[in-house]
């Protein structure tokens, strides 16, 4: 990723696609969209080197916390219903909008 805006845009697009394709896994997105992410997460590509400081997923405590299985990402992975996978994918998708102080209609991507 070249910059934060690109990472936010790719993060949003991936999780939007996953919310609309609840049977799919992240790997399916990367194959279908031929996108590349070093860490299988566009935000990790930007923030991982700095211990995730400033990452929108870290700011929202429940979004991504590798120290616990009670985070949105883990819940998305283990969800037993498509509606729950959609729910968690939408939460994760919208984290970048919250970080930018925008809503769905105001996003630039």
C-alpha cells in the first residue's frame, strides 16, 4: 500500500465484498480481485511495522485484538450463520469510515 487512503479504500472494498459474499473467505477476495496484501489485511500493511499504533481496528477495541478471541475478526471467522458473517464484516468494513469521521454516503471510494 502506498498510503493510508489507499489502504482504507482497499480495506473498505474487501470487507464490503465479504459482507455481500458471506460464504467467502478473505483468500477468495484476494484471488478474485487479484489484490495483494502482505499481511492479508490492507491496514496491517500500513500499521503493522509500528505495533499497530494508529490503526483504526486497534482504536476500536473489539475490532482486532490478537490477544483475545472475542474480537470482530475472530467472530467473523467462526460465525455459524451467513447473517452473522455479514454483520461482523460490516462492522469491520465501517471502522475506516469512523476513523475518517464519515458515513456511507460521504465516503470517497
